[in-house]
C-alpha cells in the first residue's frame, strides 16, 4: 500500500490524465460508471424488498451496494463523485479550472445517461415484478422518499456521503492489487449506505427507476416526478457531494500533503 502522502502525489497525476482524456472516450467511461452504480442500486432494491425490518434491510443494502464502486474502479470507468478528487490536480496547477469543470460536466452527464438507461431497462424489462410486485412498490417508495428530503437535508447528506466515497477512492488508489483495492473501497461505502447518506449518481438510478415504475405499474406517488428529481434531490445532493469530495477530502489532503511541496511541473 502507498502512504497517504504518496497517494496525494499519485492522484495529482491521475487527475491530469482524466482531464486530458478525449471527450468521446471520457463520455463512454462515464456512461459505464453510471450503469455500474445503477446495477448495484437495482440489486439492493431486489435484495431488500422483502426484508420487513428496516434496520436489517439497511444492512442488506449496505452489504451489496459497494459492488458498484468496485466495478467502477476495477473495470475502468469515470464516476463524478470520485472525480471530485481531481481538485487536487487543479490545486497543484497540473490542470486548469476550465479543464476540471469540463471533465466534471462530461462525466456527470455520462453518469446520468448510464444510470437512466439501466433504470429504464430494469423497469421495462419488468424486473420489478419480483416478489409479486413488492419490488415495484419498493422502487417507488425509495424514489418518493428521496424527493421528499428538504434542500438542507439533501445537501448535508450529500456532503457526508462523498467524504466517505472519496475516502474509499483515496484508499483504493493506494492499493497495488485488486484485493487491496476492494478492501479499501468496501468499508467507507458500506458506512455511507448504512447511514442513509445521499449519492447523486446512485440517485440517478433510484429516482428515475421509481418514476418509470410508478408509470408502468400504475403506482401513485405524490410529488414524484422529473422536476422534483432535478430540483429537490439532484441539485442539493450534487452540491453536497462536491463540497464533501472536492472541498473537504480533495482540498484537505492537498493542503496536508502537497501544499508547499509540489510545483506546477510536478517536481
């Protein structure tokens, strides 16, 4: 395993490579990441739908969801929440703010496309038929709960979530084997899911899947729609994820390990 200081130096280079990836490849990698997270989301709903005790259902969900980030990291793809750590490259002068924002925008849109595509395939392939339609109701309930959060709750839960997600990505970057990376990714992601924090890319699956399910299965869900998804959930959660991932973890570790030690040439 690399030391935290070495991970910081390594990530300054990693972020530079991400920013210089050609747009079509970057978009394709982002679509894959959105799909991987969506597959994890679908599995969590399927596994927990018939678990009556809420605490046990949470544990089941938390045990399964880390598989999404494992696929993102080990299979090779670009996830917006993890890419919040690219702020390290910008702070070190390796990339410009414009390059950072361009990469974030492309990855975010790609994640959205991949997540919604999987949500549509899951629903219109009638996976929610599982357990006599209990999974369908669970998808709608999950989506409705997410859009009912207040702006402040979504923002703060987004901050907490991406502190843990970026900690997971940070630890995994220090691993040299698949086993080390998986063990590095798993605990922080388990914790954020168990505690009920909010991940914008996961919500790109959960809420659209709930919207599609409500329409396909005729399930009533007050307040659930595309407008409430983008304004009441995705906006505050995304802002929170940026603050937690880029502001707290990214800039925090830059200040601790790189500030005053690394120049713009990376020498």
